[in-house]
């Protein structure tokens, strides 16, 4: 169904307690832990609404495979991501050949992002969708370059 929304996603961890600690540092609300199954569930957003959930499953090292997912934030929140992550002791990851000095724009959408990793090396992202038309020919650029390019074409 085209209008379906993603309700939950799951990622693997090699150590459930470390993963719980990490995701709590991101201010996610721990919803439930099933120790016998080695899984923890977190609410994303307002837990009273129960619109989105993240599951973290502990697996043996040989079954672990890293994955990727993104948290949506508005543009103002995205600008604050570096200080938020820095306060938590979490480093932003360089991506697409660009440094971490500012958000990276995926011009085909367009969207702006910061990437980082959890304690297992899962690739995480804070992302916001930008106004305006896509420009796939531009590729990945820093936000300041994107803003300069979009001002030129107005």
C-alpha cells in the first residue's frame, strides 16, 4: 500500500546491554526488554502515540550483520545534531567523501543528513527533507553549497 508508514525496524547487536545504553543516550524511550529472547524495544517520538518502534536484537558475533536506518528530524533539529551527539560522546561519521563540518545534502531527494554509528557499527543517520527541486546531477554536497546552488537557480 502506497500510503503505509514504517512502524518499526530492527537491528542486530552483539551486546544488548551496551546497545540499550547507547540508544538511551539518544534519548529514545526504552519500551520493553525480553531478556529470554535478548531483545529490547524503544519508542521513537511520543511514546503516548506509539507510532514508531525500534527493536534491538542480540545475536552471536557470527550472525551479526550491520545495517542502516535514519531518524527524521526537522531542519532546525538537524543543525543541532553535532552538539547533541558531541554531548553524548558520539562522533559524526564522514560520508560520501565529505567531512563532518556541516550536513551532507543528497541532491536527488533533496535531503540533508548527519551520519554516525552505534556501538556495533550500525550506520545511523539524522535526516531532514529540504524544500525545492531535486538536482541529482549535483551529487552529495555540503548544505552551504546546496543552498548557494539553489539561490543561483531562483
